[in-house]
C-alpha cells in the first residue's frame, strides 16, 4: 500500500479504486467531479493506514482547499485506477497532501493538492493538530 520515494524522501500511499458506471457523464467518460471522490477515498484510506485505530481516535478535520489539474480523460474500464497520495506539509493546525491519479496503464490522469484543517465542532474554529497525530503526519512526510 505504501512505498518511500527515494528522490523525494516522502512516503507515498498507493490506493486502487474501482471505477463505477455511475462515475460516467453524458460523454461516457469519468466526470470531473468524481475525481474529488477518488481523492477523498484515497485520503480516508491514508488516514486509516497512518492511524492504528482510526475509528477510536477520531480527529475532526475539514477540507479547506483542493485543486485538481486534469491531464487525461478517464473512461470506464474493469481495471482499477490508482491514486497515489502523500503528505506534503504539516503546520500547526493544518496539513497538505499531494495526489496523482493514474490510469491502469500507469499514465497520469490528474494531479492534485488539498489542505486539511483540524477543527473544533463546538467552537467552529481551527485547533492545533494533536501532538500524536502530528508526529504520525511528520513521519509519513519524511518518508518513514
């Protein structure tokens, strides 16, 4: 599921994702909005990999920014595509992720970035990343 990219010194997680018929638009290719779903799925699986028990260690966070560069049209195929995801920055209240969506032949379909902020539902404001969670994010960012 993960590997360390030696040149970048970052831990990259590879997440296979099945394409669904419902992902198609009227042009018979994967709708651009669905790419956001693919990124979300990869992000959730990354959190599951990084945290020993994600269900018990709930850390409220919100997506505050996401950018996608569409590089290639994806079509419905039986082979899964792969989303590579990695941590690019870790701040006091937020962290950033990088992504690559790869078609089943390995070609680049999209690259993206997103920013997540730890959040306090009671105050509706940002909060510091919990120390143990921050340590896990930094470790993944540094390729460990």
